C-alpha cells in the first residue's frame, strides 16, 4: 500500500493531463454511443490497454451547481445510480480530497461490484470548473469487492457563451475495472454508463 501523495504536485499533474486530453483533435475519436442527452466517443488509452472515453452534452444549469453534484460530496450518492457508497478518507487544502467509493454490479452482474480509492481535485478552468481524479493504491480492499483503478479522468464544465444558464459538460474517463472480464462487456458498460450519467444528472438537477 502506498502512502498518501503530496497533494499539490499530484493536483497540478492531473490538471495538466486533463487539459491535454481536452485538446485532442476531433479526428482521433470514434463515436461509441449517442443519446439525446450526450455523445460518447473513445480512443485507445495511453495509460492502459483499454479506452479513454470522452462524453459531452449540454446541461441546463449553472456550472457551479452541476460540479457540486459531480465532485465528492453529499449530492453524488443521491442521484448517481452506479455509486453505492462514498467516504471522504482525507481532506487537503485547495479543493483536494481522497475518497473511497463502491459501485453496483453491472450487466446482470457480469461486472461485479467494484471499489475505488481516488484522489480528487476541483479547480477553475476558463470561465468554468474542472473536477478531476486518479486512483491511489491505498487502504485494504473490502471483502466482496474487486478494486478498480481510474487512470486520469475528469469533467470540464463551462457556461455556454450565448446562454450562461446552460453549461457544456465534457468528461474524460478511463477506468480499469480489473478482475477477469471480457473486454466487450467492459466497453458496452462504459458507453452506457456515461450516457446514463447525463440523463441521471439532468433529472437530479431538476428535482
């Protein structure tokens, strides 16, 4: 088990990685799923043998309120149907924390419940916010869970210039679920999970 990292250099590295992903040319992405709420693309990850996913959609709400629903905190468990528990293990200054959370089984439990321990950082980006995270090898894995690993991932949320009470939400996710799983099942689950994330978030913001 690794000790907890120094938060400042990790936060800066994480932010720089996400900004680099945000600058990847459109031609490098392939559409994986499209719904009325969001479009999901993917490309091979530079971090592991799976994919880096990009999801994007317009959400009708203020940037700060949207990010408050996404980042670690009391809102997330209320609406995210995939997340079954969340504990903040450590809080640092400058909007950094370490959280442990668990996710429900997916695809008729072909994908068993997972546990993650993530370092999370929220910072300003252009006129909006970026909330991002990366998994840490920290703490014992709880029984009945497989420990998954999130490579650098995050959400950019910026107000639309012509319509500031709507925000463009763009996510970059690359999750290594680990365990013995068929890659096709993982790919199906990831695309659907990201599309559902937008529809669940929109319902939560309206309620």
